[in-house]
């Protein structure tokens, strides 16, 4: 091309900004369109009470050398190790995670631990039936008693439906060999490795984390896009793709038609397809079904400023107890010291998951803060410390819910999008996939590779 190609990236979350960052270094004119007022999407960082906090816990882990190199390139030396590990809160006890055999036996009890093992053994002796639901997958691999003790309550809080109403795909391909046996063996192996190391640190559980919060990564990616001549448009909602035949020609925004040579979109899949012209009848039918099948859970985050430190030593706790509605509590005091600086208080983030139809979503902020205070006190995790202030953040439609048969609806929508030239489709919403940060980075890099190949960059 005689002039640099114009590339649009829809969405400034992890997948979109990774693609934009990589493409901006090719000489292309990259423009990011973000519907919200900030970059980072679900991985952005907030300034709150002179501290920095994320939207819940964001752990970064990868074995991909290319992604590790990108991490170093973006952050340089501006990261530290988080040495506080997650935990499981159950009936007033905090279990270490990943599980340690001696810790589980000591806190759950020898008798209950034996019952869990016997329950698993009986399950393995039964004839194997085809596994179609997430509940059936968990029961097969861990036994009914472990399922009830350690999986059911937390996951039903998260997804809002009984696990028998979720597809077995939720377990993920990487978990196909998981079982109670491998979990115990891995726990024993970790304890042995730690013992050999003198128990100075656990060998695999520390993880790198930006000193300015997870959002620092995406703030720097956006800065790099601008430094290479690109633009990051905030509060810029994309109304539709502009197409000619089967080729994407640009976008329609509030400013009107904007021509582009290539579009990488992390916008939600079903609305993106619905924007396209001349949809075949079968695609319209799948879109109609998608309203019920391709559903999302929303997240209500309640931050509390607790006038104490040393509340509990974990980075976050999964709340495996039905006596409180809160699903997860993150303790930002235990991440890296740069987040809290000289502030003497601890910021806790209490997460509540719901749908837009549930009353919780519409509760006034003051009532949500009051609920979080009551539940924190009920758990005993605040140790009686005074809670000064509260702050509420609502994240609409952010967690895909894998209902049985969802692939039958999802697959044809993906295939229809793949039929358009010069279009990349990525991200959690764009793929209807519950991705980790590193998986979104990989998507972004692969989308950038494909755009470079098509445009000859």
C-alpha cells in the first residue's frame, strides 16, 4: 500500500489493546474505539481512597514465551511478585488453595475427609455414563461429597443456576484429566517440593503483578498506540460494521461512517452479528435463540475501607458457604505494597454475581454497602475493625454462562462472521469464552498476525 492502512480495533480491553499494541508497531494507522471512559475493560485499575485497586483479583500466569516477552516489553521492571495465595472460606475455616492434604484433613476433619474419599471410590465403581452437564462432570471426577462440599455452593453463586443446567464444556479442555486422585497427588507433590526447598516459598504459586495494578499494563499499551501515531477514542460506541458484499469496509459510530482497511472487534458476538445486513434466515433464528442461550452474569463489586491491616494472609478468598451471598473477597493489602503506599487502611473488594433481572442489581449503592458490611462482619474476617467507607462498581454482562446446547447456537454465528473478509473477532464477549488475561493476549496477538498477513505488513 502506498499509504499506511487504517485499522480499527473495537474495545480497549486486554484482547483489543494487545492487538492494537502489536499492530501499531507495523506502521499501520491504528484507531481504538472504546465505549467506556477508560481503557482496560474488566482488567482496569481504580484510584480509591489514595490506593489502587482492581476489579476483583486479576492473576497473570502463562507458559507462552511470546506472551512472557510482551509482558517484559510493556512493563519493564515495574512489577513485583504477589506471594499471598488464594484461599477457600468454608464454615469459618480458610483452606489453602491449591489444596494441601494436611491442611484439609486438619480443618475439615479426619472423618469427613474419609467420607469424601469413600464417596469418590463409590462413584468410580459405578458404570460410566456420558457426561453432559457441569454437575455430572464434577461428580464423576471428584465424587458427590466433594462436589457438595467444595464446588456446588460457590459455583451456583457465580452462575446463578444449578450446575446441572450448565454444559460440561465449562470444565475446559485443560481439566479433562482432573480428578480427586490427581488433586491429592498434586497437593502431596507440592508439599514434598516445598519441604525439599526448606519451605521458604511455595514453588509455583507466586505470580507477577504490575506495581500500579493490572490496569497499568493497558494504560501503557494505549500510550504506545498513541506514540506510534494511533488514536484511542474513549466514549466511542460502535453502532455497526460497514460492509460491501462480504468485505468489511469500516465502522459506523456517532461521528458517522469511518472507513478502515481492517477491523478487529472484541464486541459481544451476538450484537455484532445482528448489526450485519442481509442476514440469512438460519442466522436470524440462531440470533433469536442466542437471547436465551448465550447469556451473561453481571458483577457487583463493593469496596470497603477497613481500618486495620493483617486481616487475613490471602490474596483472595472464594466463599464456599451459603450463609452469605458474597462470592469472593479480595484483600488488596496483600498484593504489592505500591498499591496501598503509606495508607493505614485495608481495601477489601466483595463480589456479588447476579443477572440484570435480579433485585440485587438495582439496589441503591448505600444498601449494597450495608449488605457487604453485614456479611463481612458475619464471616469474622474483619476481626471487629471499623469500616469507614464503601464504594460500588457495577459490571454488566461480563461472565459467559455455558448452558447445555450453547455450541449449537454459537457455532453458526462464529461461522457467519468468519465469512467476512478483513474482520477479526476476539475477546471474552467476542468469542463467548470465559478467557483468562493471558488467553486474551494470545487472541490479540493472533488477530494482529492475521491482519498483517492480509494487509502485507
